[in-house]
C-alpha cells in the first residue's frame, strides 16, 4: 500500500519504561501486543481501521512475536475467529466498526459467548455514535447485555485505555466470557502518552504451536442441549465472577468531591466531556479534580451492585450520564437502588436529552438542570444556570449573523471513477425514465447527495441487490442495485448475487470495481490487483459471477460515459431474463494519485518524460448553463465571472485540483452539451517527437491565427469592449480553440501546482 505507517509501527516496538506518544487507537494496538495476543483480526471501519492497518504494516514485528493477523472479509468472520479462544489458551483481539459491524457479527458472537472462552477474547469496537458518525445511531450496549459479553468503556486517557486492554484479557479469562472494549470516535483520536511495557509472546503462537486438538468436549459447542447449561453458566457463574474481578481489580473509579449529597455516575467514555463541562462552571479543575463526586464506569456492563450502592449511600440524588436510548444504565441503577431499599433519586434522561451526542453544550445544560432540581448546599444553582445561559447566549446571534449557510454535502473525490457511472445513470434516465435504485454502503453512496440525488434505499453493506428483491417483481421497470467491490465481498456475493440467481431475479446490478475498500482507508480486497504481500490475489469478480451462473455480464470502463449509457439502456430493455450485471471498472482515483505522485516524482528526478493531463473550459465558448456541473458534480469544476461584459451568467471553470480524469469531456460528449472543454497534456522532459509535434502544431496555429487581432488583452480574457460576443469569439477563437483534445508540449517541469496547464495554453496563444 502506498501509505506508510512506519512511525506507528516504530511505536509498537517500544520496550519497558519507554514513553509511547500517540493516538488512543494506536495505544490499543500496542496494548494488544503487550498483552501477549496470539492472533488479531477484524474488518476495517472508522474509527478503528487504524488498528488493523498498522498491524498489517508491522508484519516483521508480528512474525517475531508469532502473532497471526487476519484481514477478514467481514465482521462475522472476525467474530468467528475468536473461536480459537474457546478451546485453547490463546489470547486474541478483533476489531470492527459498531453498531453495523456488531450487527453483522451477531450470530458468531452469540455462539462464542454461549460456550465461553479459555483464552482471553477481546473485541475492540469503534463506537460510531454522535457528532460526525457515519452509521445509524444505535449503541452496542444491547449486545453486551443480551449475550453476556462484558463491555469496557474506558475513560479516554491513554494510561486508562491501555490498562483496560490488559485487564480486559484477564477479565475474559477469569470469567470465561468474551469482552468488548468500546471506543468512541473521541477516544480513538485522543492523544497522550503512557509508559510502555515490553511486547509479550502468547503462551502459544506461531512461534510456539499447540501440539494438537484437545479431547472432545461437547460442552464447548454452542449446540443443544448443552446451550441450556451454558445459559445457566453465563448467569450463575460468569456474571458474579466478572463482577468480583471488576471490584477487586478496581476497574471502575471514584473521583471524590466535597459536595457529596449529590453525585454523577458517568460512562467512562464520557468522563472527559463531563469534567470539561464542570471545569467551565468552576466545579472541577483542568486536572480532573471535581467538587462533586463522580463514579466513572470504565466497565459499562456488568454493573457491580455493591459499588453502585456504596457510591449512592448518603446521596440525595445522582445524575446518570449515558448517551442515547434506551437508558440501560439508568434503569439498572434504579433497580439496584430500589431493590436495596435506597432512596437516592436517580436522574438522567430529562435533565439530559434522550438521544444524540452529549457534546459540551448538552452537558452544560444537563448539569445546570440537575443542580436546579437538586439545589445542593455550597452551589448556587441559579447562578450556574445563568452562567450556562450566558455562555451559550451568543449562539443564536452567531447563527443569525452567518445567515443561511449553504449545505456542503460530502462528495466524491476529484476524478473519482464512480462519479461517471452516476452521470451515465442520469443520462440513461433521460431516455428510459426514472427507476428504483437501491444504494449501498461505500463511496458510491455520495451519489445520494446533489447533484445526483440517486438512491431509494440503503439496507446495509453489500445489501443493495438483496434489498431490491421484492421491488423488482412489483415494479414495471427493472430496479438498479449499486454495490462496491468492498460490499460485494463483504456480503453482496451471497445475499445479493447468489440469492438473486437462485430465485431467478430479473434486476440490474452495477458493481463499482475500484480495487480497494476505500471508504475505510484503502484496504485490499480479495479482487484487488495485489494482496498485502504484493502478489496477485488471483480472485476475480467477473469469474466469480460467471461461476454463480450470471450470463448477462458486461465490464465497462467507468469513464466511458457513452458506453456506460448504452450498456445501462441495454440492461434495462433486453428481453433476456435473469440478473444483469455491469462491472464498472476504474481504479479509485485517490489510490491512483497516491501511486502516480510517487512514480512521477521518481521519474522527474531521473529526468524521464512525464505527462500530466488537465482539462479546461474555454470561457468564450461556455454558454453558462452549467449542465456539465450538474452532470458531473466534480469539485474541480466550478464557476467564475463571465469575461464577456454583456453577459451576466458565470462561466464554468476547471481549477488546479483537476486530475484530468476526462469526465468533463466525456459528459459533454455523451450529453451533446457543448464544445467548451479542451484537454491539455503537460509534458515534462519531452522527447524529440513531442517537440516536433509541438513545433508543427505551433506553426499551423500561427499560420491559421489572425495574429494582429489577438491582443494580449483578449488572451487574458478581456475582450475589446466594443465587440459583441459573437464578433469577439470570431476574432479571438483561433483553431486552437476548437473542440478538445489539443496537445501542448513544454520543456518546463510542471510538477508543481504553481505551474498549471492554463499557463501553457496562454503562452501558446501569445505566439
Ligand atoms: S476514495 Fe476513491 S472511490 Fe472513494 S470517492 Fe475518492 S476516488 Fe472515489
Ligand atoms: S477532468 Fe473534469 S471531472 Fe475530471 S477531475 Fe478534471 S474537472 Fe473534474
């Protein structure tokens, strides 16, 4: 992979007594190695992709330790990997994005939790909840409760996170249950330091292999009738053992405070936010010393009844700080206290909102509401409320001052190979009319935003085709499913393609084959050109589809918009029944640019020939209707003032970030838009042929150009004021300004963005 995690890998090598500095998720990665894991796996997804990426890059180090790393094809595979810890004293850690990944892994998790484990099994969850989240807003807590998996939610500071990884393995082994480590986005990205320990080899590993399988033990299978005794074990043995361990090892913390008639019970992951809000109100300091006692639940599940009762003893009221619904912790605390006859009032939802991220603003208001309701001695609750109001009073004014901010939806990267496919769908729909489009997870879901606004449902990763199964037989037109190659391997090949062929479906599926799982940070897929070792994977989507019985199959280069339009129309109209699959083939532009940048820099260093292609708009031909922008949505395509003083509409313009993918020209061509677009090849270190061709072109242009009429002013885009636009065009439009492509050669090294294509065109015109 072109990215390098070298620095991060170096951090994993730190030994006892050295200081680790970095992000929370890297600290977890180091903590796994310090805990003596024998295997690591997972499925990428923000905010935990980094763990697996770094592990993959740390091959040498892991080989020394005998740690096996598996890049799983989905979360179910990662969860099933933990099966190694059911029978063997092998410690293992897996990771994925939650809640979506936990949903996918749910079956394997239930079947893991029921028999339980001998070796420590830790699941690092990237809890994508709250501001900036990218998945449906649910929490992982329910899975922990229903499956008897213990849920750690460490306070986001590095020593606590690292300690909880270590203790997580011990807890898992002591209670024979898997453990989840819940890391919110902020915890993954919090930076800090901790004193490292040496990495440890697992008891058994690739370096010291087990002799053989254990004796057959039926009790280790999640299978009836033993599942009934396993249920009893979970409740009657593993739960009390876990609670005892949590209490003895002091995994939860209490921050004392002088105003002890009230208190806060906070999920560990929210502790920093709560302390920050208290500090803003002078109820805590910057070092975490609080005037009001706080019980920090670094273990969110199970709660330890004795600890809860001890903390609440003598308190009139506590505020439970727990994001989202249902209020699992608040309900449990109520039950624990009422069951023991305690009369501490439990507040939570009501003072705090029932849904959404507990940002600083939310916490400030929640604390003020709690204090107003409880009015403890030593705090002027009304003054706190006034202070919070004053702190937040500027917000309506600020909002009014900025006015309506135009929405800025996320978008495909410049030059993305997936954008042309949606331009093609829009063009095809002009002819075939609108149809149902089942969208999917991946970069291509950006097509649900303007300017494409395409997609009627999203049911999960790789589920687009499956989600159209009941649409197709009930709709006059064939639905179109759109799926990425990541989604195809994650789920789509089975739930979508195999099921559709088996059920004799008749829809259309577009598979975006960009070569990587890129929405999660550029990870390899089974069908990538090469695996992480650099060797070809030998797995192809096309062959897989054919082996499943897909007969109508076309592979089309994504940038060939015209061909894509024709193929789509054919797929929609053909009398042939059965699934019709179009593989839209085009390497992810971000990955391509990463690779090209390195290659080109290398070539330039050697003085070798490098060609960069850029596109531009002839602003004297552009009519300003902006169909090109509406059909491509490329962020490098924008508008600028019309150079014609008689015309108001801004003209289209291509800015420096253009990567020359060619979509502009393709769309203009396929949509029969206008001939405004031209292409420029910027050649560094040109060879003799380039120079000769350029010289011939220049001569022809010179010969054809009405030189005296092209003033320097018109070259700069300022037409003579007395000329009408058509006159100005006739005068200022030499043959150079005919329809693209035009090729210019220059001996200038143009590798820097300060030396863009228009300079070269202008210099040609000035001849
Ligand atoms: S990361 Fe790649 S596939 Fe995703 S939007 Fe960017 S160019 Fe397209
Ligand atoms: S050629 Fe057009 S669509 Fe492609 S990157 Fe440049 S401006 Fe964007």
